[in-house]
C-alpha cells in the first residue's frame, strides 16, 4: 500500500538507528555489544538497599573474537 508522507524533519540518527519513509518489507539493524557490570549494577526500584562488600568485576576476556553477526542479512 503506498505511503503518503507529509513534512519530515530529522535532527539526528544514531549509528545503530534506522530511518525509513515509505513502504518497506524488512528492516534489520545489526549490532552487538558486550557489557561488564558489577553486582547491583542493574537493580531498579524504590528504596533499594544494596550491600556489596569488596566486590570486583573481572572484565578479562581471553578469546580474541566473540560470536559475530556475520550471517544476519
């Protein structure tokens, strides 16, 4: 079905963002990330009390290459 689009103003698009105007069959942005976080990093809520005594996060990664997004086309 044809798309009817009025005025469009794009201020910015991030490096992993997708911008489309009109008909589209499939949009598949590809990205991968590695996150290191210590204990209590992703806790959410009201009135949280977290005790992390002598906590460390080991961010050493001995393999050179992680699994990629090579065949996600």
